[in-house]
C-alpha cells in the first residue's frame, strides 16, 4: 500500500513538473492596428495553453491621447474608439460550454501620470443618451494625477480650488476583461455583458481569480482599460485611467462547466457579477448567479443559500455610467460548509 501511494504521489509530482516545464511566459505589446474595440471580432494575437503566463501592455481608455488639461475627448479622442483591448487571445482546448479561469498576478502603471475627465452626456449625475433631461451636461474637463510608483499613490489636483491636492493609495484593476460572446455577436468594448466586458468593478484586481464563460472555440479573451483607483460606480464617468502592464496567468479551462456570467474569487470571497439596465436587473443577475454557485458547487439548499447570503453578503457597484450597469455580490468564504 505504501509503495502504491508513493508511486501515485511520484506520478503526480512528475506530471506537475512536466506541466510547469511546459508553461510559457509571453510578453506582448500590441501595435496600434492590433488594438480592438469590439469583443467577438478579430483574429487572435496569441495562442496559449492553460498554465501559460502573459505580460500584456494595455492602452488607456482614450488611446494614450490624454496628456494635458486641454486634451478633452471630443478633440483628442478617436470617434467610437474607447477602451481599446489587448487581444483577442486564443486558449488551446477551450470550447463552448467550458469555463476559462484566469488569475491577475500584477498590474503596473506604464506612465507617471493618470487622468480622469467629465465629458458631454456622460456620467451618472448628468443628462445622457440613456437618461435625457433638460439639466446640464458634464463640462469637458480633464484632471491629471501624478503617479508615485515608489509610494503606490496618485495625487488628485483640484482644478477650481487653487493649491488643493489629495494623495490617494493606488488600488489598480483592469476595467475591462471578457471572452467573446456567443452566436457570432460583436459587443463594443464600452459595454459590460454576460461574457464580461467593461464591468469597471474593483474586484478584477491583483491576486483575484477570474472565471469567464467560454462561448466560442479558444475563448478569445481580451483585456485592457487599467484603472489605478476608482470609487464604486465610476460616477463621474472615468476612473484614474492609465496605460499599464498587466500580468495574467491562464490557470485552467474547466471542461463542461458552464457559467452564465463572470465570477471572481479571492481568499475571502466568492463573487458574482451581473450587468444590465436598470440597476436592479444587474443586482438580480448577480444574486441569482451567486445562489446557483452555492447550490451547484457547495451543496447548499437554494432557500438556505438565499437567506444566508442576504445576511452576510456585501454588494458593490462596478459602474453606473456605461451602456449596462454592473453589480458584484460577494459571499464570505468563511460561511461555506466544511466537508
């Protein structure tokens, strides 16, 4: 028995070493014509295997065109081209009905300055295309934030209060990450959707595991839109935006595991994301997915899961400014059943 156990452990160790040896690390910086503004379109820029690690350069939300206080979007931006994506990336072995598992290992600003802005008909508190009013629209105004990489901070510099500044700790995350949607669809990169997208939720952060539905061969996932810091909701319409280097490991492809909407996980929480309009629909999608996750993977009765989650689950708002809104329900893992 001891010999058989030792043999099995040896075989497991050999398999693990072989898998580790086979893993590759790719460093990729797209050219301008390799950036994409749609999920579900384009040829893959890389083909990778589960276990591979990618160090990806990501463009900022305005294509690197915001450098000064005068670089408002209507002057410096490219029409219809916001949130450029690095990708798509093809994962060998991923097929429709699977789940792609990624881990965000690091996010580093690629520049010494970030930015945010107001722009016409954008932001939660202003008249916009989805909620037109006779009220004022946002002024076209840019804020610049010096980045202190050693201290891990950005500095807010007031535009209308001379001399006022505020140093803010960076909490970087990728604003946008998604697989290709099903049925040959193409979704604009400003949109959060069932396959991921511009969710702008702070939980797509360093150290967190991301679960995305696979709807096309290879998954064809992309990422970008690094945010150095953002409050819940991205209420003014932007975070502190910056070009960045993002390190992501393709942990695995879970064969035959179908999920409806993105999920995240860290040491403390299981997290489900829902994206829709109005906000209560996004809330319901996220909550339903969390209950299904607890039932399917952790043996909960659905009524018990719903009742317990109602008492212990924080809920965060990703954004309330995009074509859809995003809500993230977080279930504390300390309340999971012990086996």
